[in-house]
C-alpha cells in the first residue's frame, strides 16, 4: 500500500504543472504566456523539491529548452516577416479577391476560401491568420458572421502541423528526439484523413445536406489533391513546405474546377459583394513570393554544394548525462542544433528580403511600409514567442526530472490497451489550452512516446495521432475563436461559435481516434 500511495503522489505532482496551466487558461482565461510562466515555475519547484532535480540539472534543462525554443521561433518570426511583406504589398488581398468570383456556388466558395485558401495561408503564416483573413471575406460574400468564423476555423485546421513552415512538426521532432523521416509518413497520412474531414465540415457548415450533395465531387477531387501533395512533399523531406505545397495544389485544382463547372448560383447562395475595389496586383505576382520560397527551399536542399555552404555555421551544444537524486538519468548528447544560414527560418528570410526588394522596386509599398511591417511582426510574434518559451521550459524541466515518464507510466496503467483511442484527444487538449499545436507537441509529445513504448504500441502512430489531434484541436482554441469573432464584429458572442466549432472538432478527432486504434491494433510499424 505505501508503494501505491507514493506512486499516486508522484503521478499527481507530475501532473500539477499541466493542471495549473489548464486551470489558469480555461477558468481564469489567462493567456498562454502568463499561464505558461506559472506552469514553468510549478514544474521547477516540483522537480527540485520532490523529484530531487538539482540546480545544475535544471540549468542544463533550461539551456536545452532555450535551444529548442530558438529552433522553433526562428521559423515563426521569419514566417511572420514573409507574411507581412506580402500582405503589405496587397498579395493576399488579391488572392482572396480573385477566388470568390470564380464561382457563384455557396459550397464551392466556402471550400475555396475556408478550406483551400485557409490551408494555403496556414502554410505560409499560421498563428490565427487564416481565420482573421478568411472570415471577413466570407461575410463580404453574404455568409452569416458566425458561419464565416466556423468555416474559416474548421477549414484550415488540417494544415496546421505542416503549416507555419513546419514549426509544429519541427517541435514534435525536437520534443521526441525522433527524425522527421520517421515521423512524416504517418503524420501526413493522419492529416490527410483530417483534410477530407475538414472539407466535409466546411461544406456542411456552408449549406448542410444540400451543399454536400452539390459539392462532394469538388470535395473529393480537391481533398485527394491536397492530401496527396502534402504527403509527397513531407515524405521527401520537404517538411517546411508541406502545408504550402498542399494549399497551392488545392488552389490550382480548385480554380480549374470552378472555371470548368461555372454555372448559375445554387439556391440559397449568398449575394456577391460587388462594392469592393478590384485588386491592383495580378494573381501571378501575388503568388510569386511563395513560388520563390519553394524554389529557394528546393535549391537549398537538393543542390549539395549550396546545402553544405549554408549549413557550415551551426549552434551546437553538447550536454553531459544528468541524474536526479532519485536516480532518473537523462543521457548525454547534443541539444537541438541550429543552422544559422540553412535553417528553414533563414530560407524564409531570404524569400522575404527578395520579395520586399522586388515589390519595393515595383512601387507596391506606400511610405512607411518597412516600419509597419516591423511593428506588426513584433506585435504578433511577441506573445506567441513568450508562450512557446514558457511551455518549452516547463516541458524540459518535467522531462529531465522524470516527471514526464511518471505521467506516461500512470496513463499507460490507467488506459492500458485503449490508450490509442485517447491519444489524439490529448493532443487536442494541449492545443485547446495553449492555442497552439506547436505547444501541444512540446508539452505532450515526449509523454505520448513514453506511453506508446510502455503499452507496446507503435510510437510513430501515436505521435501522428498526437499532432493530428493538436492540429484539429487548435480550431476550437479560445484564442483563435476570439480572433475570428473580432474580425467580423462578433466580440462578446464567442460562446455559440466556440460550441459549434467544438462539435466539428470533436467529431473529426473521434475519427482520428478510430483510425489510430485500427492502425495500432492492426499492427502498425
């Protein structure tokens, strides 16, 4: 009995930092940065006072966390720079304005904007941008504001893991220590399922059964195209381009389908917004920055001499083995290596600088554009960065003190063979409480891997379920819902939108859970 009591106490204290974050964010409505800081502090105190983590071990854990934070934030800040450079020139306005006029059909408009264009925006930026950009466009076409936010939220979520230039996927690599080559196939397969499910949810939100009967051929064709394009990209090592390539492929097929099937409006279709000014940029120029980015990434990865030159300057720190007073040992080895010139963030910056220089030469920026771009990047990136830094610090402290292992052991004993059905909901919980699939992968990735090992399930399948659940869970994260509602004058009315989004999200995650269980029980890798 004393052993059981001690094990229960260890498990409860290991869970405490996560519970602190959950309570602060869900009950007290704190932001991720503030709640993460308190959770981080709780993790440090529990690790030191109960699990015997000395100051040296905790210091090394924070240094490892700093490297992982820098690795992820390099992508996030560079992606924000590219987004602001293109948006300031009017490129995104052009893309968003061209798509609705391709078809009068309500369901297809929802698919093109909420599902395809939203996924493309997630691929190149993320951080709530797809919801903030797409929801007002849908309202302008006559969709009710709550429906517009739901469509925008559901439509883009499948592209989150390989969106934002792969920041969530890189976080999963860093948190688990596994290679991207191992993780990519199963993750892409799970997210391909999510792609189809999100498309289905988008059409249903737009017009129910009637829209689905009319739109299922486009849904099937575009969905298979986007899921297939993402799968091919990431299994060939293009993790930072998966979401963007999928979005571009979807745009190409969706535009072609809309032109080929252009016909009279379906019954109940919303009126067009004819009052908006026509875009001043051609669609080709609007897509140029992203074609340039693809070219840069492919060249950097596929031309060996250039690849070697770009990766000569790296930040690399070797860590000694670290052991707590209770005997939990973290093996020695290098922390997260950061290539200063060859990192995905660096490639993003190259594309952003070339794009800015070209658009500036064409006179597409008004006076003060550089300052506006810089201020917008700092404003948008600061809170996200603080939230990620604190969550990484908490996760690393728990990992090095053995707290993550104890959590995993407790979950494995409690859930046993049904844990694969629970796994994607854990990923969704992390995204819901932090507003970020990246944070969810950092906080729960290592724990999910431990549980998979303990119950004899495939870690690759379980980690794919973790990141797929986190991607879909982000669609009903309060932070994203608030952003979407604020852009369509629904401030203070977030509750009904959140409840509706939650229904769509949980249905999709349940489907992921069933597929995860089938893959594990059917003998995954």
